[in-house]
């Protein structure tokens, strides 16, 4: 009979696997079904995964930009937007939706509202336009601010203005956006207390 105690440990080890993905946006942005692979990556990414979006294109489908913007916002991995050339429109939405950004020296960015038409009957055309216009405006206010000011977003939505930025201006505005997003994230982490008033 022995009195020897069993050895215990308070050190544990686990292996966490990380993945790195790279996706190129270097042609016109097509319909949502063309981006199912990327959508699946964004949906299934783990916290240690990194998704690099290489952006250099003219824009395209707003519906696709909205879908990818939503998935980026909810992605557990880190999505990095690399602006590697002149980019515009829907690609502006995707770029600004990312968690982190890399801006190359010879790159530009153009923001504006949507263009297109509506195939509806009679007065439904007006309703379809008003609904879609509000959808785009709400998305721009959520994704573009404060990279673009409220006045600039208003000019894009209501006056159909195109706003062009060079790499130096993009760098300045990205710093503002990064600080704002960080503050919003930290604010969301604070405990929320409900007030209870005695009757």
C-alpha cells in the first residue's frame, strides 16, 4: 500500500487550425449565384480564419454586394479588403464592409447610388423604385458612414452624385472608419442594464 498521490496537471493543450482564403474581384460583379463558394467560406469561417478580398473592378449587381456585405458583417473570421486598383460602385460597398483594409498606392474608389430599371405594372413601378431606393440608402448609411459623411451619402442618393477618391484620401477616411467601428464594437461589449422604475 502506498500513499503516493496521483499527479495532477493544470496545463492543457489544444490545436486550433486556421485557414487563409484569397478571392479576386477583378471583373464586373455578377448575380449572387456566382458567389456561392465565397458565401459558404464567409458563413463557415472560424475565428482564426482570414479571408482576403482582392478588389479591382467596376462594380455590378447591388443584390450581390448586399448579400456579401451581410455575410461579411456576420463572418467569425477576419475579412480583409485589398484595394489593388481603380474600383467603384458595388465594389465600394464590399470594400467598406470588410473588417480590415489594405489600400495600394495606385488605387481609386468611387461611390454612388444604384442604376437600373424596374419591370412592374403601372403605379407599381413607382412603389418598386421607392422601396429599392430606401433599401440602398439604408445600406449606404450603415456601411458607408463615416467613410463618407452624411451629406455625401445624401448627395449620392438624392442627387445621383459620383464621389471619386484617390489612395491618399482613402487612407485618411479608412482611419476614421476603423476608429468608428472599433468604438461601436467596444460599446456593444459593455454590459447593458435595464432600468426598473418602482410604481
